[in-house]
């Protein structure tokens, strides 16, 4: 089974942080590989990358000054399968990665991962945040999964990916 690797580079414009890989992503060895997940189409539609990419080209993110990792490396069908211990360990590992690669913006892919990382109970949704992590500004994207009832359609998610682009450009 292919191993899903982080896609990191020094000082990326944006570091995308997912909660953990799907079973499909782990099987394929590429991030956001589930057929119904529009992550790659959203990157292009929001002009975060200049050409359409698919999950198979995930390693090319570095060409566009982008990077990608997960809070937890273990693939699951649902993030709820992750243990509290895995999440706590993942937070420490993620903080060290952020300190090491020094992104300008950390974009949490999903409100729940942002809440988990910062201990925010509720109320905070997608968008720019006050917090910083090792000098990186923080932005929260809606989870692109089709199962996300709060942001059900492509256009509902695209708004936030476009706002991320504007946020990253506003340094």
C-alpha cells in the first residue's frame, strides 16, 4: 500500500492542513483522492493554482508555493475514528512541522480541525482568524467533502477558497 507523504517546502505561501487522510487517499498514495472531494477543482477555480490539478499531481503543489499535511497521519473512514491521544500527538507534531517549514499562512481544511488545534469550543466558522502559529497567519476553509452539510455545494466552498487567496495575497 502506498504511503501518503506530506508535501512540504520551506516557507510556503500556504500550508493546507487536513485532519487525516481518507482510506482512498491512503490507498492511492495521494491527498484528497476521493472522487467526490472537490479540493483540487476548488484550488484552480479560486486561482490558488494557475492550472487544473488532480490528486495524482499533488506533489506539484510546491511548484505553486503551496504545501500540504494532516493533523493525524492515520487514514480512517471518518475523522471521528481518531482517538483523543492521536489528536493530541498530532497537534504537537503539526506545531513542530509549522515551526520547521514556516508557512506564511496555515489554512486548516475544516472548521473542526481549527477548533481542535486551538481549543475553540464553538462559534468560529470559516475565514481569517486572530490566532497565529509560529508567525503564520491562520485561515479556516470549510471541509471540501460532499458530506459537509454546512457548505453543501461547490460554490459555497469556492467563496472561502477565494477568500483564502485574497487573505494570502494581503500580507
